[in-house]
C-alpha cells in the first residue's frame, strides 16, 4: 500500500485524486481547510483545518503525522484570481504567489522528514505558468505564481535527487471545476486525474523535474 497526502482535497481535482486513490486501495490522507460531504463519504483519513499558507496549521499537521511515511505528496491546493492589466491588484498577485508557489515549497520542506528513498512530490501547476505557451497575456498573478511553482519543482528535482525523491510538475488540462466556472469546454476531473496518476506512476529520478500535461505531453517552460 502506498501512502498519499493531498492538499485541497474537499472539491475539484483534489477530491477526485482522493476518490481514485481510495478506489485503487491506497492509504490517503486528505487535507483541506474545511471538509465536504463528498470527501467525508469517501472513507479516507481527512485532516481538516489545514490552510497551506498558515505555518501554525502545517506544524499541527506535521505533529499529527510524526513518524508517518509519505510516499507521494500531491500539492494540489491553489487559487486563481484573474487580474488583467487594467485591473491590477498587487495584493491579489501576492496572495496567489503565497498560495500557489511559496506554500507548496514550504510544505515540501516541512514534510521532507516523512519522505524516504522512492518518495515522490507532485506539484499542480498550470500551462498558464509556461512562458513559451503564453499567447493570450493577462492573468498576471496566476501566471506569475505558476511560473514560480514550475521553478520550485525544477530546483526541488535537483536538490532532492540525492535523497531519492522525484518531482513531477503537472498541468491537469482545462478541467471543469469551480476554479474554471465549471466550463463545459473542459475535461472532467475524472479524466484529468486518470492522466495525472499515470504521470505520477511513471515518475522516476531519471525524468524528475519534467513539466507534463496530464495527457503525457511534455510542456515547454
Ligand atoms: N481546473 C483547471 O482547469 C486547472 C488548470 C490548471 C491548473 N489547475 C490547478 O489544479 C489545482 C486544483 O484546481 P481545481 O480546478 O480543483 O480548483 P478548485 O476546485 O478551485 O479547488 C481548489 C482547492 O484548493 C484549496 N485551497 C485554496 N487555497 C487554499 C489554502 N490556502 N489552503 C488549503 N487549501 C486551499 C481549495 O479549498 P477551499 O474549498 O477551502 O477553498 C480547494 O480544495 C490548482 O492548483 C489549480 O491551480 C487547475
């Protein structure tokens, strides 16, 4: 049995990760700020009260997981506040940077002691964090935060190699969740997580630090 810890598990892609991993028979620690009826009914271990930007709540979780091995740490929690140039809100940019980039780095650091040779870290970034792929501009805070998260992933892949920990930098596709206003143009969370779990399954120290679409395509920086 493999142990997975997932952030932002109460809805959307995080909830679907929990659902599919539970179905596969894995040990799931679902963290969230507040649980949901959908998460509660999965029968996985739920740790609520975990705001990834709060050092105190991360320390509390760390204490609860003392001695517990984490084989796969899935950093899924994120926010999107679409700031345009005409509607620039520096506080929103900083907020997105804190949630989407800085907190996943700090969380990885906090749980390094729970990981061992062969453990994996999966960072949920976005294609909107690709500079080369940016053909539409805008979304300053979100794009900046996800570029930064890609950089976090690349550096972690180098720094954690000697510990035997591999890092995946993942784009889920355009997914119909609350974040995207449940767009009818998106794939379902189920389709997305199917692909994402394939990427995580195939993650090794050799391909660590790659930026992947859930469909297996390697994305440009
Ligand atoms: N959907 C897409 O098309 C798409 C595309 C590219 C990348 N992504 C990325 O995929 C990830 C999941 O997205 P989603 O579509 O499932 O979004 P979502 O439905 O909006 O869910 C976001 C999750 O993040 C949690 N979260 C936000 N801030 C948090 C914090 N400070 N501490 C702990 N949890 C926090 C939310 O919890 P609350 O319920 O407490 O707010 C929620 O569980 C995100 O990182 C997102 O950027 C999504």
